[in-house]
């Protein structure tokens, strides 16, 4: 490539950016020294190793993606730390929180192994969730929080189902260390019964998966999770919320001062059951895709602060793991690749369609997730002292999505052929340009593990 700055630099000046900060957006320069933001002011003129002229473009804090299935050593054929974080960097993401897929991260040894792998293979900074939580690993919670792993993923449904009593017990222990319980909220009893009936009727077409988990399945689980969190007085985070009912429940719980937060994902903001008819098993996800009304409610929830953040829920499956679902949807892998298109989707479908402001986009993609998961003050904001992580974006550039230009190992995207307006042009991690116009400019080896502090 023509760029010569792929080695670590000690100082960087971003000139003429329209910089999106926590409380305002203004035309200013930003100086980074030794990986941190050193000064924010107009007309900075100092000698630096590198200068980027943003030419008036918006400078956002680097995106903090708190739900990315990337680092599982058992599933490197779907994605690995390197390919997953290359896709992240190309998409303006500078920090990921790796979410357990199947190999447990529930002991200090497992944490150390994953930190080691991430540090040598990742190209953006990373943190870790613990999971999957169950009765057997509750005793490890304290030791994990001491290593900076303070978010505990728990399932209210298959495949890592725990009963309500165990869930309650996990919450109580997590709260003792002021950590956060991170829940997959779908009701097992209800979805199991519906699945049984669908199978009995011979249903195995793609839409049967959606019918096995209608809105009420999420509604019931979120209701119970909030009730338990209220009783325990603990921090609760609802992963990948997909329904308008969820938005109503979270809004009510927040009014009642329950310490709950909610995340939604690009697919719940763009795709519906109608897309299942076209893309079949490729858009099998859990929770399943819902309706246009749910999409509207989730955008409104983001705009009014009920929904705190957007995560990618990046969970790619290989084409053959998806293709089997045309014949039998129950056999197909559930999950979509989405980390590289997340920021473009928020800019195109959110900001450019006036559903949320750019300031709000930065809040739900960077500030809120960093704060909620204990990565602040280092990550998630443009402020003196914070890590110099940025996504410079062009809000008017239009590009058609094509899997061949994305970095996913699986080689497909649910958004093939979609045209998004608004893309990241430059991604900067701790003062170093890691991606420009979709090109990756660094090699693995300088990523840092960012411990959560709560
Ligand atoms: Zn997930």
C-alpha cells in the first residue's frame, strides 16, 4: 500500500475535524501523544510524526462493540481474532468485548489464555465477558472480577439454560462484586413448547424458527429478569433486545430505578421476518428477526435513551452451516456476521434517515457501552487523557455492500447489494491509523487487553 505509517508512532495531529464529544460537536484539532489524547483545541501547530487533515469530516470516538463472538479457539473456521478485528477496524470499531461462543471463559486460566491469544492475534483492543454462567462456576466470580472480567453472560433459554433459582443465585453473587449480569432473555419453557408443536406439525422451513420465538418469548424473559434484578438490586444488561415489548419493559424499569441497560443490534434495526423469506437460514438469529413495528420501536428507544447501546452481536456461520437450513431450519447455525457494517448501518439507516442524531450515534456506539462495561475513562469518548481511538467518517459517501470487499472469514453478509450512505474512512487506535478506506494498515501484535473496572 502507499501508506507508510503502519509502524507505531508517538504523536498524531488530526486537523480540521468536526469532533463529536460527549456534550457537543465542534470544529477543532486533536493532538494525540503516546496513544492518548493530549490536547483538543483550534489551530494546534506542533511538530508531530503524522498529520491527518480531516477536511471538516466528522471525527467520532472509536466504536466500542460490547458483543462480538470472535475469539473462540474451537471456531476459528468462522472467525478468529485477526480476521474478526480486521473487520472491526475497517468498520470503525477500535475496542471489542469478546463474547463467549462455546469454549467457556469462566476460570482465571481460561481468561489468561484468551487474553494471551487476543494480545498476539487481535489488531484492535479488547475486553472479555465471562460465561456461560451456571451453578458450577458461580464460585469463580470473585476471581474473574479481579482479572477485569466483570460481565457475566447468563442464558434464560437453550443452549445454556439456567433455571430462575440459579439465575437469581448468579445475580446475587455478581452483585457482591458490583459486577453486571448480562442476559440472553428468551423464555425456555415457552419457546420449547412452541418448537415442539411446530416440529410435530412437520414444520422445518426457515420461518418456523421465527414462529418458535414470537415477541412474547422475549417479553416474558425480560419481565422475569427485571423482577429478579429489582429484588437483588443489581446491575442487569439485556443482550440483543429485539422487540417493542422489551423497549416498554426497560423504559418502565428505568423509571422505577432498576439498574438495567439494554442493547440492540444492526439486524434488529434493519431486517424483519420478510427478509427470512428471501435469505432463509442466512438470517437465522436468536432472538429471531421481528417486524417493522419492532424496528421503529427500537430506533425510538435509542433516540429517547431507553435502549442504551448498539452492539454487533457478530456471530458468523459458514455458508454450509447456513445452507442446511433450507431443508431443515432447526439444523442451521444461528448468527450473522455484522461487525464491519454496524457503523455504516447506524450512519445510513439512523443518522441519515433522521432517526437519531450523530451525537446520539456516538453515545450508543461508544460512550454508553464503554461506561456500562467499565471501560471508561480510557475508551468511548474524545477527551483529554482518553485513548486516542477515532473513527473518521464521511456522512455523504455512498457505497454498495459486497462481501468480497469485507474482511469476514465466512465470505458473506446479509446486506449484499445494500447501499449505505455514510462510511468510516479512517480508523485510529491509540494514535495509530489501523484502517483507511477499508484497507488494513497494521499487523497483529499491538492490541491491548482492557480490563473492566466497575
Ligand atoms: Zn451473542
